[in-house]
C-alpha cells in the first residue's frame, strides 16, 4: 500500500488501516533512527494535549532535572514562600 504527501505534508491513512480510530484519535509520530516513520495511536484525552506537546515535555524534563539536582526550595507556610518570592524579586 502506498500514499503520497500532499502540499502541506499531510498523509491520508487508508480506510482499512483506520479501524478503531476516529477523527478525534491522537497519533504519536516517531521517526526512528533507521528512517522509518511510525504512527502510534495514543489514548490521550484531547483536552490534555497541551501536556504532551514538545514544549511542555521539555519543561517537564527540566523540572525533573532540577528536582534530581536538589535545586528546589520548600516552605512551611505561605508567608515564608511569599517572603522568598520577594527576596528573589529584590535580587
């Protein structure tokens, strides 16, 4: 089975391969090291797609790295937290 990219780079998935998918289905696109492009159906709530965006996932990785490196602060109460924010702003 073959298909072509259109002028926008879109591909139509043949009907017989869309079984179990609908117009709201989310597909992860992966280009493997060997050049193969895979479409992987994902069970993701469409209202939560922002979380899975490349930008957001990069920010999640940065946050995880900060946690692992101990670049965090904890506070016993809201007043201490707000005071720390004030100190950061003043610096």
